[in-house]
C-alpha cells in the first residue's frame, strides 16, 4: 500500500469480518430465488427464436385452457405507456415505451430471446408446458448484427420512427433530432483546441481501427422477480437488484400505479456489475399477480440470462494520435460506435469522456455513436464504455512509445493529466492520483523485473473512471446497550454494509462491530440511488457520516440535560467520549446510551445527501503473457494492478474489487464474446460455451493500493469498483502484441482470432 498524507483512523482502514458473512456462508441469507409465499404461482416466459421479426399474431388460448394455468399475458395486457423518460439509475434512462417493449415485445421481436409472452401456473412444470402451447406467427426480417453495417443508410431498420439525436454528454438534456429514419440513435462530439494544427505539429502519427465484442457481466445468480398485488391495491416486489428504488419506479410506471403504491424489497444479490439495474421479470410477476390475486415468482434460465439480459456493447473504434519526437502528445482524434442492442442506450458518452482522460492532450476530438442492432439491449457493466475506449487509446499510446523508442510508462508519465487538467468533454480535474499511480507502476517489482523466454510479452495500460455521487440516505438508531442500528437503502454487493458502517463507527468514535447495518425496503428509508457507478461507499459513506454527526449533536444535548449545563459547554470527542467543562463530567458513548431511555428516550440520527461530485479514479496495470505460436492460446503469467482508491476503507474489499475487475477484464480481452450465426442466433449461450476465466486461467493477481485522499469526502474516499476493469483489455492486448511482434486490434484474442490476424498479417 502506497499512501500520501492522510489522518490516522481507528476503524477506517482496518479489515473486520463482514457483517453479513455468517448468513452467507451458512446459507441463511435469502436471495431472490429463495422467495416463497402461500398460494405462490410460478411463471415462465416465451422468447422469440428470431433475431428480427414482425409479430403478426399471438394466440394464447390453448395455454390459458391448460389445467393449472392462472394467467397468460402479452404486451397488450399492460397499460400502454407514453414516451416519458424513466430513470433506471447510474445515469441510464429510457422511454417507458421502450422499457415495456424490452420486457415484452409488442409489434417486433428485436433479438433472439426477446420476451413475447408470459404464463403463471400452479407449478413451474405446468408453466413451461403452457409456454409451448402459445402460438406466435412471425414475419421473419433480415437482422443487422454488426455496428458498422447497422450505420449504413441501406441497412434494415429496427425502428421505422428512430431518428438520430444530438447529445452533449452522459447527463446532458437531449438535442435536435435528425430528419430520416436510421439505426443511429444518438451522436455526440467533444472538441478541444485545434485538431488540424495539432496534427501539423506532430512528428509521428499513428492511426488504428479496433473491434470489441459484446460480453456478459457473468454474475452467478440468474435474474428473478416475485410480486404480490394486494387487494388494497398495493404492489410489493421481491427481487435481486442493484437499486430497489429504480425497480420501484420502473414497476410503478409500467403498471401505471403511483410510486407510493409500490414497495420493493431487495433480496441478497449474487452479483450484478451493472447488469441487475433494469427490470426484466418484475413487471411480469406484478401484472400476473394483479390478474390472479396471488403472489407470482419467476426465475430466468442461464440461457435466457445470456440471450436476453444486458451485456456490454460490442464496439468499432478508431484512434489517431500524434506526438512530437520528444514524446509530447499534441493531437488525438478518437471515433467510436457502440452497439446498443435492440433499443437505444449504450454507454458511448461515458466511453467518450474516459477515452483520453489519463492524458494532457491540447488538441483533441472524440466522436461517438449509439447504434441499435438485433442483439439484446445492453446494460451497464462496470465502468460502462471505458474499457473499450481505453483499449483503442492505450493500444495506440503503446505503439507510439515503440516507434519513439521510449519506455511505455515514461511516455505516459510525461503526458499525465494532473490537478487542473481539462478533459476533452470540458470537465476539470481536482485532486487526482494519476501521476502517483504511474510512478508506482514504473517502480514496481513487476515492471522492473526482466521478462525472459520466447513468445512472451509484457503490456501496460492506464485506466480512468470518473465515479459519481448522487442521492443516498442513512438512518441510525442508538440502542441502550451502546450499539447503533444503521438502516441503509444501498444494496450490498461487494461489502458496502461493512464500508458504510465502518465510516459511521469512525465518526462516532466507537468500535466498528458496535454498528449493526441493515439493508431495508423502499418504504423504510429515504431515496437511495443504485449500488453502481462506484458511488455507494462514497455517497453512502457521506450519508453515514452526516447521520453520525446528527447523533453526536443530540448526544451533546442529552449530556447537557443530564449535567444541567449549557449545551455549548459540552463537546463530543472523536474518541467517542462526551465531555463537559467539569472534571467529573464525561460519558463514554455506551454510558450515555444507557441513560437515554430515562432522559427523554432513544435518539436517531438521519441524513439524506446528494453529492454531485466524486473522486475520479485512475489505475495502472501490468501483465505478462505467453502465446503458443502453433495454437494461438494465451497464458497469463503474472498480473499487477495499481489503483488510487483515495482511502481504503476496508483494504481487503478494495483488493477484492481490484482483482475481480482484472478477472473480468482479462475475460473480455481473451475469451468472452457473444458469438452469433448469420441469422442472429447466439451460438454460445451456456456457461460451457461462453468462456469466462476460472482460477485455472489466471495467476495470483497482485494488488497495490495507492491512497491519494479525495478532498470531497469526509474520509478521502474514491470509488473503487469500476476503474479496475478499464486497463485489462489494453494491457493484455499490448502484451500479446509484444509477444507476437504484431499489433492486435480485435478482442477477444481467442486462439481463433490470433491465428486469423497473424495469418492475415503474413
């Protein structure tokens, strides 16, 4: 761990056992699949076998007549929504009409696996039998599966009414619409300086084109959704989600109900990484429960998870960068097209904002497109858009270093963004740890070691993610035994119960174990944004700090009452001791808590915060690989991840986030892809054929934590969950390119792809 100046903490920075650990290792924790209720109905979903087809008719009569079937629904059974925008969390938004169409197709099936109808029956086997009895007449249309082909003016149109919309950035309001129907949903362009003048100043210019494939988040637990529509008109939804308040809003919108009539109960979640923010099954369960008056439960098959939920975008990218002979970067022109899937909404603007962020380049243009194709609607996936964008830029940076005969990290360091640097999208950096990360990479044992052996290569890459804040709430009740019950709205995926309760304990000056965190439903806590965007420990921690400060103030008031002194003469110390002006006037937290019931009752601290800024994060990765020249197989020999985390609240969880991001990024770089036939059928929709890395494919991943405290957080916190997935694509590609002596431009670098590219080059 490399640390710049920061305060010494008693709880923050330690490694306690996670509060939910015992429940999860003993099987007591309840996930979405564990939901059960009296008179429960089981659901099943009929999915389109075609990637692009007009739905001529749906006949559900035979399914409805099957003994045990209680409900059969199609898109037409839902209240037909308007085009109002629905906030899905983490900066993602879509129209209510498109949201419903993705849940159940209306006039068209837009990808293989697109849901067309749903059934609820007295047991799961009857529901599956009923699905087979639904008769759908399709008019099969030509699919468009490639992002570049989809942009052609003669390509088959997914939506006859879609027009290109100009947008400014990820959170900017929409701009003007184009005049003609197209598959290009959105376009954005960022500019800085004078691009032509910059390239005229360059001594060397390198331009390359790149491709990446769709890849799935790979969470262990499949999607699920259960609902009960009570006779009083109140809907309760149980689901494994990253954002219970988003589920509440989406279900209320699609059911045409007031938000106050919907409660979402977040179950434990077996991974999400951005993929469990949208709704898929929850509205189906809700509508069928309303029709039957009984609770309804649905669980996806693994095949449906891969074919019909949101992976990350496949992309086409182009990067052109110019440098002087001394290594000064003077101009960059980056172009990117992101697959959105069947409906608009790829993370292309986030990719644009991240692409050049690690570097100070005075003259730059970044242009991006959001393009619909006949594949599943994409969802967020850990730093959405950034890994692909950085793959292109970092590959060209690496090639520039090679052509300039410079050390690749020296080239990066001399052009590093620093405090005050302005990104191409206009944002100006505050205190960041970019230079510190680069220095640690350069001076690490891994980078300074000698790589020996044939067909081996070393790659490096830098990654950036801006992180976000947004709304979070925290309520905390002081108990008479001196413990604190902490009530949270943030779903715990990667240990946030611990990271949030630790920040509260630090603020109160009490042991970490004395704060007992509880994740509750949407009726029991103020609005809290999704667990995503690397926002939870930052924004949730801010809420916990403020709630703790509220408790401190009330404890001072209560002590003053007991001592019969003026409130201003009492001070709550950071050591958890409340002191008055007299020598005999002091209470520990536990001592005062014991007297609260007798002096006016117990107290609660609460806070609702919405920090609009967060601490930007940088990471630098080093990887060594060996490539078998006969088979094209790549073995990862050694991997080191360096990352500025601001302050590591729980270092073990931070290291786990870094290592997990590496594992997923290596998968995207080497093995993971959505593989389609010409008619749009996914050919690898099982975990036997969709190849995620296992322990046999990865070495021990060394994690080096850099701490440059974020001044915008009470404890210097920066988000840590997203940036570690950004560098691996480029780092691995750079390492393989070094091993082969040839620039690799298409991911994943499967044996097939390596052999094809090397043969083509020869």
